[in-house]
């Protein structure tokens, strides 16, 4: 039985290339350690390279493979069409062959076509074709490792974390003599990426060995049950470590199995009720091959990040509905959150937290006023008064009955025609504290009067903004250099006035989307793809490769503006 990898195992940038060797061994005539035939006539190869790149066509086709002729000309012309790689070629083949360890597809880098030509490379034309295929593969590998395969704005309307453009041509041109370590340096410098990389190797090994035991479908099983399906559950949980292998494989749902089921549910973001219902069994039966593909998608998102995050920052992982405050790489504060529901997804963005508001006023978005409040007013004309809501209009003086919805015929209205705000107080949808992170999407972090939602496993419930389980703790952290205490914060809230307080130094905030990560105990955590982003990215990565080496453009159509819809009415 294969054991899951542990986080304390050593991480290396370049693993043993067994997979690459196996792939290349399948190519006729290629041995991973064999050198290409001796170059009898380098001048002839030089001439063949120049001839292949002659003309103005942007695309070169060799053995059915599409090459970026323009990029290749830019590399070879300054070198007078001479071959570039010499004794580095074997190492480059190994790196490209091991691309699957990075979640990439080695077939995108022309390996089979190269191997065939290296095996039959007695003549200059064949060697020149192998050279150009290899160089194009190197360009594409470098581009892929820097997250250029998919522009997230092309598949998401609300993704504002765009990878920095990376042109592989000058990168490769500047590393002709040290291309192997240069390519190795392109891995994202994050432990999160490296740990997922190890999980990818583990999951693929499990899949190759036949996968995990399956759990048969059936009615919900609760602790204490005796059922012939229980042994299959035990074997499944032993395979991934939730249940120790020394447990007897009995049909009884005992206390040890109950603890193991709860642990499995927690690792997958399920309600940890210890019941073996349809949802839990379905997740148990997700194959390691499927999980490996989910890892690949999440590795790609790591490549979209800049080379380094700020030393101190706040990050919200939206699928996990979880916030962490990070100082020098360590989480110093963490809490549950509530994030946008599938119809109102929380966008991916980067902003700066500059201030917080005590006892905020909520300006109700017009869509909520029309879709949620108007129907309630038709049933109960006193709804605004009961929830501290007030119409803001020159037609209605503040405090008048009309400003509170009294005396207005709501029955025939199909839209809410006025601005609407909710006064500070215990029922305010923003709670007692709002954290301003200025951004064009009008997203912010805030308190909530409804803390029941934090007891749920699935917390995608808001209209886009991020509700916090413990806003007081975050406020006191941000104001720790200003002698704020819990007592002082409570006093400010109880006084009822609205106050905006600037923080001494802006704190970067990242709203990101990981449905898989490895936790501090080295355990792979998975969460639902609540917005379908994994699915869309997986489909985009599976598209046929472009004839040109990909570069995410500096400017393109911006995602549509997402307006935070605040919170649901309590």
C-alpha cells in the first residue's frame, strides 16, 4: 500500500527523472543517457537551420509539430544559425520529459519528434530539425512554467490576479550557456507549490497501482450500525491514513471508525457528522486520477502569483472560506469566513487594507432592494422600520413615515426606485466593523449579525463580500500599535457613532482560490469547486497548443466589473 507523502520530507527542485526516462524509452531509438551522433559537418547543420527558418512564415511545421518560427529566428539569427545546445541537449530532454512532474504535458514539447530525429540524426537536415524542435520545446516549457498558458481573464469574468507577462524568448536567449539551472529556477518559489507537486507524484503512483478501494452505494450509515459495506469503508480510510492499518476489518461502525470518518470529512470540507451519507461516500469514491488533475489545476494558479508575496499580508482562500493573517511566512491569526454564493462569487483580487469603520452604515445595493426587500415590503409595509432601514430621497424628509416605507403603495411596484441605507446597530448587515480594501469591485471584509453560518462546513452564502468570524481580533491586530484593547473597542461600538480609523501601515489583502492545498501536518486538503473555476481552467489547459509561444498580454479586455452586493438581509 502506498503511503501519503509527509510534509517534512526533503523538497528538491529537480526530482529523479524516472518518468521522463520511461517516456523517452518508448520513443524508438532513444536512450536517455546516449549522446546524439557525432556532428560530422556542423556547417551543414548551420545551413540547414538557416534554410528551415528562411522566409517570413510565422509558423514552422516539422513532423506534424507546430513551431514558432518567429521566436526561433530571434534566437538563432544573432548566433548566425549555429546549433545552441551542444552537450546540454540531453539534460534539456530530461527536463522536458519530466514536465509532468510540474503538472505540464510533456507531449506539448515535441519529445517524440525530437527523439526520432536524434536516433536517426546522421544527416544535417535531421539534426537541424531536432535542434529546432528542442528549442521550441524549451521556449514553450519556460512559458508554461511562468503561467503563460492561460490568461485567467479569458475564462473568468471576475479574476483580477493576472500573471505578469513573461516572454520566454529573451529569457532563453540570456541563458544559452546555463539553460538547465535557468529552467529549474522557473518553479514558483512557494512551499505550497512544492507540496502539491509531491502530492501529484503520490496520487499518480496510487492511480498506477490501481487506485483506492471503492465504497458501494447504499443508505446512510450511522455510528453503531452493522453493515456489509463497513469493511469497504475501513479499507478505503486505511488507504489514505484516516484509519490505522492495524484496525480489524469488521462490519461494525465503531468509535474508531467514527473518528476516522470525521477526519476524512474535515479534510474534504464536508459536514463532520460522522454519517456515511451519499455525499461522503461519493467523495470517498473520487479516484486518485481525478484528484491528481485537481492538483494540476491548483499548481497552475500558483504560477499566476508574483515571484514573492509581501512579508506581512492577509489571505482569504475562498473555497475554504478561511482567512489567515501572515507575518514573515507564519499565520499569526486565522478565522472562518463566509464568502459569495455561486450566483455572487467572491472575485480573486489583490488590494490594500487601509482603514476600518466602526458601526458602519450599509448602503443597500439596488439589486438587493428590488429582489429581496421589495417582496418583503409587499407583505409587511413596516419591514423597513423593523430592520432600521431608511429610504434616502429628497422627496422624503429623514425620519418621516415615508422614509420608513409607511404610507407607500408597494403592491404595484416592480423595482425599488430609491436609495436605501441601514443605520448602524446590532441588526446592520455589516455588523459592527467593516474593513476597507479599496478596489474597483467594491469588495470588503466585514462583521455580520448572523454568526450561525460559521458553524456550517459550507459557507458560500454571501453576495460577494467576505464576512468574518472574529472581526474584533482582526481589528485589534490592525490597531495593535495604537493601544487599542477589547474594552476600548467594545466602548466604541456601544457608543453607536460611526468612526473610520486608518491603520498605521496598509496591509496587503489577497482573495484567492485554492480547492487543494497541503496543510501544516502534510495532509492534502480538498474543497468543492464552488464557482466552477477548476472546471473552466482544466478545459482551457486541455485546448490544443497555440502555434506561437504563449505570453499573457499586458493589456486585454478587463473582467466585467463585479459589485459587491453586501450581505443577505438578516
